[in-house]
């Protein structure tokens, strides 16, 4: 499965408060940019994952967030 036009619209609406959001389809998912910087992805099922590190990543983990991972076509 890959992201749909409604997934893309959802992402733009979800993150509209950040400013001008752009996107690029990659590997069945979607990479999201704000001011030219990657800040999130949508996986092939349309689930958003935020780029996080440091205290923000720790807060996200404490709130129950998962780290993004995927298996390629070769099973790796």
C-alpha cells in the first residue's frame, strides 16, 4: 500500500500550524518538510512519525510513541 491523496491532505491539515509544508513521496510513504527541513514522515499505511531527538524524543517515548522501522522487499 502507498499513501493516498487523502493521506497527503490529512498531513497538510495536521501540520498546517507549522507554516508552509511541502512533501515528497518516497518508498510508498511520504516525507514532510517545513522550511526545507524534514520533520516527519507518513508510512505506507498513512501513520505519521515525527523526527525527534533529545528531550523531545524522550517525551514522545514516555507518551507511548514508537520508533519508525520498516522491512524492505528483501525482508531486511
